[in-house]
C-alpha cells in the first residue's frame, strides 16, 4: 500500500488573458511561452504629443491599448514598439520609397528599439519598457530593394522584422531579442508578478493568497 499523499486541491486559479494587438509576432510570443490568450486589437490614435519623448510615447500607447480593451475578469496586455535613430522615431513606412529611405538610414550603424508593455488587471495598470540596441550590416541598394520586394518591411516599425528575412541584415542585438520582435517576455512576467499574478511556465494564474474581485 502506497503512503503517497494527494496533491493540494487549491491549485491557483487560471486567469483569462486578452492581447490588445493584432500583431502576429506578439501572438506567437505569448503562445511560445504557453500563455493562452484571446486577441482583441485596440484601434487607437498613435499620433505623437508635442514634446513627447520616444520612451514616454511607447509607454503611453501601450497603456492606452490595454485600457481601451480592458475587461474586469481578464488580464489585458498592451504593447507598442518603435525604432529610434538620431533621436528620430521611425514608424511603419507609408510606401516603398519611405521604406528605402529608412533602410538606407539604418544601414551599417546602430539604432534603438523601444518596446513598451502594459498590463491591466482588476482596475490596476502597470507598465514598463525595454530599450535594445540593434546594429545593421551595411546594405547596398540592391539589398534594400530585394528586401522590400519580400513585402516584410511594409507593416513594421523601422521597415524591418528581425524574426523574418530581416534576421540576415542584423549584425548585433544588445538586449532583449524578444523586445525587438515586439514583446519583452521577461518584463511581462515581472509586471504580472507585481499584480499578484504568477507565470508558472504556462497559463497565467492568481498567486496563492491574492484576492479575486
């Protein structure tokens, strides 16, 4: 007869998670670490405020995305990624000519990627941002035109995606690679923890002893 005792029955409650983004990269990253989630894109005005610094801008947009989608019974995650070079913010290119200009500007040098993440849970919002240095190899105009022809640059800040063809033009990443993809996973886990939630290498749960409203 075995004297093995049963595991406690008070398994922490799983929490519903909503991603306020239609980005396939962010969806992929949450799935990669086992966080089941729903997708509810937040359509907001992403214009800059006068005098707004790039980091503050990214955090404001991440918080706004989470806020407009937030529901009382779920964790809502908002995120925003921007590319900064020489103090200028490079958004998504409006057309191929602008993509060419962006890639020429980034060629053979370093820039900064800022990804902010905000988490809303039970009327509380927390947020932070990762800043990552990225260095490109020198690109010829032939390289740039061929890369643009793939279509990959056209829906991405700075006109490149590190997780696709763009991986071959990046020489160095100084910081959180996943932040460059669009969602700083370690930072996200710490923000969840600050709200009384836990990431037990799987679905998000309420920490033991935390109140559920």
